[in-house]
């Protein structure tokens, strides 16, 4: 089976490509560097020839509200039009859990727009909605640092490993091996709840090269950690869910 993976060289895409190739599929790892550009349309017609499944794992290079919306709308229209013209039989896309419940988030609005394009395309599809990737937690927490002060929200959230997400597109394809006449499907990947504060308490010294003391905030006050010498002290957050 010929499968085109858009964003096939990224964090999730490269892992997905490897899994599919081990399964014996003909896989194209598509990216602008390989001459396949969903924004300009370059290479789409050629790569879609003989393709049965497209997996869209690409991400916007900018998270600014207007730019990210334009990216997913332009990329989605160009990609889905090329798929329809080539007779692609199944479209798989990666999205985010809760996008439709967070309208104030510009990135989430862009993902909702992408999903709507897929739903209106007439191509059988599967939308995989995942939570935040574990691999990004260090960068997210580091972004909360202000000098030697770390401010962390007290709420729990539910990250997932990239390896677990990457395995889902291939299992989706196996489940829908007979591709004609598929009903639209969505899959939610939600692991157990997770505390960012506890993660940082265990990992921040490694990530930032400091030892942290945490003071758990209440209500809307952010949790605060101060970099000090000695052993990290503090108390765990109270679960909010």
C-alpha cells in the first residue's frame, strides 16, 4: 500500500514512517525539503499518484494566531484537493483533544478549521486527537522560568509519549484495511492525569541545572519555585480533577 506521510520528517512523522515501513508499506516521507509543499502545492500532484492513504502530521512553523490559521487552511485545502483528484481512499490527520472547547486559543481555532475542511472533503477520514507530548514538557516548563523563579500552574494535565501517538496511524490503517466505504472516525488519546509541578520537581535540576524549591499556589495564583542550594522542598499540588 502506498502511504504519503505529510510532515514525515518531524517528531511524530519520522516515527510513524518507520513503523509503516516495517509493516511492508511503500511510504513517502513528505516535507518541503523533499519537494512536497502543501502551502505552495509543489509536488502534491506527483506524489499522490497511486497513493491510497495520506497521513497529515505536519505542523505550522508559526503559532501566531493569523499565521497558524492561514497555514492549516491553505495546507488543508491544497492537500485535500490533490487527494480528491488522485482518488486517495483514506485521510488520517493528527489533532488535539479539546480543540472545540477552547475557542480563545488561536492554535486550537486553526486545528478546528483544519478538521472542518477534512469533514467537508468527501474523503473517508480518521482524526486522531492527542494530548500534549511528553517530549515537549521540558521546553514548556522552561518557558515559565523568570530568572531563578519558576511559575507553574497547579492544575493537572495528561501528556502522552510521541512513541504512543506514532503507533496509532498504522493501527488505524490496519483496522480499516478495506478502505472503501469507511465511516468517519475520531480517536482520542488521553493518558492518566499528570502534574507539571511534580514533573518539574523531579526533572528541573537536570533541565535547568538548578535545584528548585516549590511553593504551591492556590486559586488563580501560580505555583512558584525558587532556585536554591540544597534539596528541593515543597508539597505536591492538590488535584483539580
